[in-house]
């Protein structure tokens, strides 16, 4: 037997067996889209369509907050502020200027980006609990402002928001509007997923893991965090437009701290940083109270108990983010052939 023993290395195989391979499959997205398309074919009552449409809007909110919290590690407790900014911008322009709702989208994009810069600019230099408290304060400032100025209708809000239409075609039918929202939310989820896989997305994850180390390696942490905040604000603002189109009326009561807490709950429950997990968490948080409606006053008690059980059994979320190194990166990082030998005269046991 030769004195020199070459270490035997096994390939980097993903753990979890068939279930783990399924959760990492690229077909997860198309399967989820097919389930969404089949929803109205299973049940198409007005109540069911309203719940399913609201769930899709909630999914878009959760995906936007996941960019801020799950990817970049910024604890935001006032995310409903951007939801309100988008809804009120669209509502004010469409009712005061009598514009179609679709024409308000460019203004919503501009206003939400400006709001992200104004709110995030002075606050993102803070960290941890301090950032959470400040974002909570900004969320309440937006709600109280909308509650006390005339242009937003004060406590009564804005009514008579026109339905969504394209080229004169009315899309306000419950099933038609559901499919429109499904298409928009699908594009938003795909866009968020591609964004977090980009170079900017990697910078967000570096900051989440260790901000000081990321800055030492040359990442401009302030700009990168501000980019995450603006992206999250944009997703929240566009969700506000869909919300205004669905209800045709908005008021400050729809944008309380509880709304921010529920969206954050969906992100944590699904798995922070995991796009499919966040989608699943948003569906769970949005639909479960409606499923438990027959229990009347006890439904939120049961809802809370189920959330506690899930978090105890799955502390990293129902569908945690994949931390395994991608295969193509693993291949690049493997030693060159012949460089993994043990020194002469030694026997390596690994």
C-alpha cells in the first residue's frame, strides 16, 4: 500500500432527499402559478374571490418586505406606510383629477421612491432595535397625517376610486380582476426573486450576515441598504394601487401597525430570505383567519396558537432560505487536480 494516500472527496450533494430536491426545484414557481390559475375554477363565489384577491395583494406586500427584512436584515415595523402612500397617491389623483387608475401608476412609483429616500435616508444609519423603533414611528406619522389632512379625506378616507380598466375595457369583474392581480403579483414575485439573485442581492445578504465585514470588503453599506429600502417601498406602493382598485375606498384604518405586523409575521413564518417561503407564509397568514371564521370570537385565538405551534416546530420558517452553495460556485471553488494530496510520508484520514 502506498505511503501517500489521496483523500477521497465526495461531491457536494444537497441534503433532504426527495423532499429537499422538490423544495429546491425550479418548477415550484410554475406549480404555484397553476394553483393560482385554478382557484376560480374550484370556487368562484364573490366572497372567495375577494379573499383570494386580497391574499394575492398580501403576497406582494410580503415579498416587498422580504427584500428589506429577509434579504438585507433591516427590521422595518412601519412597512404599512408605503402601502398607504401608494394607495393614497393613486386614490387622490384618480378622484380629484378623474384619471384612470392605470395612469396613476407612474406617479405612484415616483412618490413611493421619494418616500423611501425621505424615510430611509436619515434612518438607515441606525441598526437593530433603534431602526425598528424609528420605522415604527414613521409608519404612525404617515397614518396620522392621512387621518388629519383634507386632501386624503381625513378619518373618512377616499371613496369612489375608479375600477381598473385598460383601453376602455373594464376589469372590475371579480374573476377578471383576480386574474389581472395574479399576473401582476406573479411578475412582482419573479422580479423580486431575480433581484435577490443579482449582484445587489448578494450585497444585501452580506450586510445581513455581517455589516461591518461587508463594509470592510468594499460594500457601500448605506447605499446598498437604501436600495433595499427603496425596492421594498416600490413593491408596497404598487400593492397599495391594487388595494385601492379592489375596495374602491381607502381610509387610515387600513394602514395601522397591525398591518405591518401581519406582513412581518408572514415573512418570518415563511422563512426570511426565501421567496417561495414568504409567498407560502403570506397565504397562510391571510387565509387562515378566514378558514377559522366559523369559530367566531375564538378564531384569532386559534390563529395565534397555530402560529406558535408552527414557529416552535419550524423556528427557521416553514420554507427556510437555501444556504447550500450553488453547484456552479462549488465547482469553481474546488481545488485543482493534484492540489488535494497529502504530504509525502503521511496518511490522511478525513
